[in-house]
C-alpha cells in the first residue's frame, strides 16, 4: 500500500499502537532519516518560559518548525496532547489532517502524566511530498519528579499504569499508559522459521533465483570460508541487534547484494559486491547506488560503511560474499534501522562465469523478506523492465505505425475518389481517426513515462536528450492537434500559410519522434541491467516504418505515371487543393471483361483505357448537342 505523503494514511494503514512511527520504506517514500532542518521550541504553558526539564502533571507548549510545507505526526511517550486534531483514541498522538498542511510551525500543548519518571520524548515524523523520504526529529526532556504538581499527590502518586489525567488538566479523561520498554523477541528456532538450514553455519537460508541467502540474527557470525576472508572481525554485541549474512551463487563471476528502497528497482540502494579474479585476488566493497548510471569504482566505495566484516570466497565453481551489520546504523541511508520483524526490501545480481565487470548483470532479482520469521516473496527488476516495455510499445505504435500512416493519407486521397462517410470524405475520416488514435497512445506513453520514471533518466546525456526530445515532440504534436481544429476556410488568404505550417511541422514532428524512439532503444540496449536486444525492437520498427514509406513512394510513382495526363479539378467541399483526376478504371474493367480469354498487356490496357477516357471527354453532352442544333 502506498502511504503517499500524509502520515495520517500511514497511521490508519500500518500503525499497530499509539507510539509507532514509520521505520522503513513505505510506498514511494524512502526509509526515514534524521530531519536536520526541523527545530523544536518548548515553553511552560502558563509562564511562557523556555524549559529543559518537565514536571509530572504540568502543562507545556511545543512548537516544531518546518523548513517547508509538510504533513506531520507527533507522539508523546508520557501524557496527552491537549489540542489534538486527530480523532482516534490515541491521546498521546496528533497528525495533520489530509486537507491541511502546517507551514511555518506546528504548535501543540501537552500535559505530562503523573506517572512520568523517565525522560519524556516528543517525536515528529513528516513528509513534504509523495516521493520524499520520511523525516523524523525528536526532543528529549528530563523529568524532575520532586516538582510534580499537587494534583498528582491527590491521586495517590500513581505510577506505572496510571490511567487518570491530573485534575488541573481538565475533565477526567483516560490517559494512554506509558509505553513499556521494548522486550527482546524470543530466540528463533529452526521449527519456527520459514527457511532451511544453512550449509555455511548460519541460522537460516533460502534460495531465490540464482542465489542462496544465509543469515543469522542477534548472534555471533559463523566460521566458514567466506567469513575467514574478512579483513576485519565482526566485533558487534549481539544484544544490540546484529545481522550476519552471506550470498552464495554458482558462478565464478561477481556476486552482488543490496538493501533497497524498492526491491523492484536497482536504485536507490546500498550494495555489497564481491568477486575473485582469475589470478586469485579477491575484492569486496560496498557502494551507495543512486541511479542506473552510478559508477561503482573502487575509489568511491562507502566510507564509513554500514557493512562490516565483508568477505568473499570462491570454491567448486561458486562465489560467496558475506558481511555483517548492526540493525541500527546511522551510516545506512536506506535502512538506518533495519527491522528484524518486518519486511525488508533486497536485491541481488550476478555476473557470468569469469565476469568481474559488475556493471553488467546476467541475472538479477528482488526479494521482500522478514528476517525474523524467514517468510519472503520474490520480486523482480522486470517490474521496471515491464514499465520500460510499456512506454516503448506505446510510443512505437503511435509514431512508427498510426501517425505516419495517417499522415500519408491526405497525400493520396485521390485513391478514395469522392467517397464520403457521414457527409465527410472517407480520406479525411481515416486521417482524423488515425491521428487521434496515435495522439492518444502518444499522450498515454508520455504521461506514463513521467509517472513511472520521475527520477533522473538512465543513459546519462543520451537519456537526457531522449527526455527533452520527447518533450519537444509533445509540444509540436500538440500544436498540430490545435491547428487541425482552427483550419482556415479553403478560400481564406491564410489557408496557404496554414497548409505550409501543417505540412512541414507534421514532417518535422515525425522525424524528431523517430530519432527519439531510436534513442530510447539505444539506451535500453546499452543499459547494463537490461541490455535489450536491438533485433527485437528495431526489426519490427524497420519493417513497419519501411512498409509505410515504401507504400508512400509506390503511390506517388503510380500517380505520376498513370495519371500524368489527367486534368486537375477543384474539390471545394473537403477543402482540397487542385488534384489530379482519377483514371476511369471502370473503362479498363470493361475492356478486361471483353478480352478475358486473352493475355493482356498492361501497357496496352492502360493505353486503351486512356483513349476511351479521352474520347468521352471530347464527346459533346446532350445539352451541348441540342444547343448546337438550335443554332443551326
């Protein structure tokens, strides 16, 4: 489920208690990170004085300032928020309604619970748009129990599970109990995990496509060939939350693993990649992958890295990489807090045997897995590949088939003579329908691309050229559509200029679109993730586009040689310019029927038909004959 930019959506979709905030990737939001631009201002409600400590039972005012308009959520671990806008039963939480945004500041008053003995934590999570990361900020206030208000004493000095609000705070309203300290989850056993045993000594393993993942939570790293190659030991306290992981694949090429914002996409992600070169030298490092064009060089590895004790080994035709990390690590941009009991987005990629060029993948995939339970499902980067294919097909059908075919029909309207459909010439109907259908697919592909690929386009400078050429083609095509609806009358002085504009702008749009389509195929082919086949894309494009161009040339030559002697005529109703008349094919048909048993010479057939047509034109009409006789 996509939670968009409003924490209210997340609360009602995902929150299981009154204290919970987003902890990982949600929809199109990246994992939460520190909000370094937001600031707090806390004062005593009555005196207005700034505070550094708080008293149980007293009331305070907190203002959080945002650098930009944002949707936000605030929680308090002890006490209630008095002027809440949220309508749920969580009195310690407030959220901005979906219909409003707080701009310069968000001010709320809160009354501290009488049973507050530990630090009071006010946490705010916000998001500025549907695609930004969730940002969180907290302020911690020390509690001074001796200064508790007298109203707390009158309630018997309740502590721990107190459920009454201090009298000074208003009516007797139920308070949420203080949030209990987190308890350690029960130690998992093989019987409770949805996974298999590990041949490398880890707690669990599962196979996904061409790789097998091995992992252990909150324990020491196992000893095996891979961990033995690590240049540093995983000196981490299991009690603080640790993950040890290995990724194994039957390949002598490189092996890569990543934690990502979305397992269906290769970026943004944090990756560990390792390989053993033919000379036996081993390399393993971690990178932050910001785009499909990220250069993963040994000079720009992550330092400091969330991945520790990295190692790589190769034996019996299989390569294994391994690493360890703390579940909470500020060096991680994707998962500063890696959940052990919720879905984690992961990805993997491998090279073919002997391949250490880790920017070219022969296999890749995605995984969504709960590290604690072992439950998982496979996703694939083919989701993005599918989106690219949809965009490409929409654009190719529009600009390689429909729009070019629709553009040549007015040039060869003589083929359809004066036939009409619903009062409009058939050639005009076909032209309109094909152009409108092509524009509909073009607009669909254009909008789809901006929705599915909002980030910097892949392909570097070529990708940027593809994007901007597409925007220019959209502008020209849009102008053509508008021009079609404001076409001047055939006898108007502006009609000549309109025709010139319509003619040349249409051809310029077609040529620009063909270049844009080719650039798209080139980018798709050159991208190391997809390496799309030129033949699969260019062969159909060349066949269809070539057929339309050949048809246009053939009709043009036929008209020039078969109708060169036909005098022009005016077709004012359809707004056409002077055009050659149609050969009287009916006369040729009659001649063919008469000589059905003979082998006909095409040149003689056309010559005879032309002669008949010429004689008909020279024959006086009945009115002319009567007029001539009357004159005599």
